[in-house]
C-alpha cells in the first residue's frame, strides 16, 4: 500500500463502547475513492448484476438453515443480487454445501441472478467445511495477550482466526476460490472489515494488544492485494465497509472492492447526532454509487412492522406506521441510488416466523420508477430528487418522507 497507515499507539483505556466509536485507523484522512487496482467496472462490467430503473432495484440478504423450498427459490430468483448469509443450509452438511444447493436452485430459475458467497474476515462462525482445516494451522486462532482465546460474544463462543498469518490468509482464499469455481457463485460478500479497522476493537476489546491489532490490519491489506491479483478480474468482490463511523466513510479501501453493503445507517457513534450521522452516510453512499460501485443499502423496518402487526396482524402492509417507515427508508435509498444500486428494507436476515417480509413484495417495489432526472438536492436536512415516475422528498431531521408516484 502506498499510503501510510495512521496507527495511534497511545490509546487511553476506556469502555469498549467508546473504543468502538473511534474512527478508521487505515487511510483515515483519504476521503476520495481511488482508481481500482484492476481497473474497476470498466475492466469487467459484465460481472455486475442486472440493473433497471423500471422499478426500484432490489437486493436480498438471507439465510435458512434448512433447504429452500421451490416457492422460496422462485421468489429469490426475482432478485438481481443475492447474498446467502453465513448460516445458509447447515442441514445439508456444511454452509458451503447449503450455499451451493441454494445458488444452483436460483440459477436454474434465473441464470442472470448474481449470487455472493458470504466470507467473514476474522470470525469462524462454525458450520463451515473449512473450519477443520483451520484447526490444523498452528496459531490459526487469535489469542489475547494472556494466552486465552477471545470470542465474538459470550453467547455464541465463536473464536477469531488470525489473518496476520500467511497460512491463514492462504486458507481463507482457498475456501473462497473453491466456491468461486462453481458457476453458481459470482462473487464474495466480505464481512467484518469494520472490526479490523475500528480503533481498539482487537487491541483493547479483544485484549490482543496494539501490536497484534496492527498486524491484523497489515494482514488484511495483504489479503486485499490478493483480491486484486487473484479474484477480481473474473469475480465480484463486495464489502461491508462504507459507513460514517470512519473519517473517510471507508472509501479509502474501496479501490479493492466492486461495491459495498450499507447497514447500521442510523446507529450514530462518536457523539455525532443521529441526523448528522445519517447525512454523512447519505453523502458516502452517494459518492460510492456515483463512482460506479455497486451499492446495496438496507434499513430496518421491523419495529414499525411489529407495531403494525400488533394492530392489524398480517395486513401490516396496509398500516400507516409501517408505510411511513418503508417510505422513509425508500427515500433514503433513492437520494443515493445510481446505476447498480439495490435496496433491501429488512425485518431480519433469516427465514424465520418473525421475518414477515419474507416472500413479500412491498408496494414500493411494484410502482414504476424510471431513471433519475438528476442528482438529489440538499437544503439543510431536506433532500429532493426527481425520477421519471416519482418525486422524492426526504426530511432526515424529523424522519419523514413523501414519495409522489406519477
């Protein structure tokens, strides 16, 4: 990497919550997207998912521990971009087997669907056929300074693996390459970038010390370089990285990725107000999309949905509270969206009884949209944007939006 890494070695021990609010230590002041090391979209636009402005473009991020039914596969096949999450198909023997079965089922119905295989950068989530290989790597699991093994959460006891080690990076890429060799898998969804780059998460939160935390960042950057050399020419490499908690929104690393997922959009940190945090996130989302990157945006609607369900049951989609929240989330997406932007209002990522949006198509996705007439305008906390068949008005201070369909 040509740019220098900002690594503060004198960090005052404070609560983990404060440590997690610290900004990115990598390329922290680089606020511009740089040219891709492999040439970006211009080198392989055929990799990118199908896209149309006819209706709001949809994204799906889902897992099911058992096999998807024919009805569910028919539904999934309507999405242009799909990530099968880390617990997909464990009942098939492994996440890899379950993911391949699901992906092949979708491709049988829609060969043009773009399907991503979930890969975490540091957490061994279990259920993976690759975990056994990890056990054979000396020092493969990360240790704290006291020699113990830190875990993601006490409730799940999932250990971290140590990507500062060349053998672990080789193991990680070997699993990725095996999955990418199957024609049903188009790319990777690379998760936990934030845990690596947020100041203090490993050094103090997991008690590895600053030296090891820095080594993890160095290992991460070496892995990104291998993405460029070994994977990106033929496959989509998609990250969960762009967000306002970083000084540069995570954009300094986007030259290594074809796009980014945006979540935790309203979870303001670092003493920033919610409205300003959302405003910053919109700006980073716009910059990502305008640079020709894939943008997959999600926002929670489950609280409003559950409130509606308590009043009207399964008819929640006709409830005003639910629709107000859905319209607000949709408006945020529309003020950021460019070609290859996709939207997921979510009420959970699993196929469970609580995910009442599963197998549903909310009304906003049935409306004709048409291409934008120009970029969004912003006055204070008010955004406006015109599409061929929709006028968007968004107020992020009061969390209100109006979509006027034409």
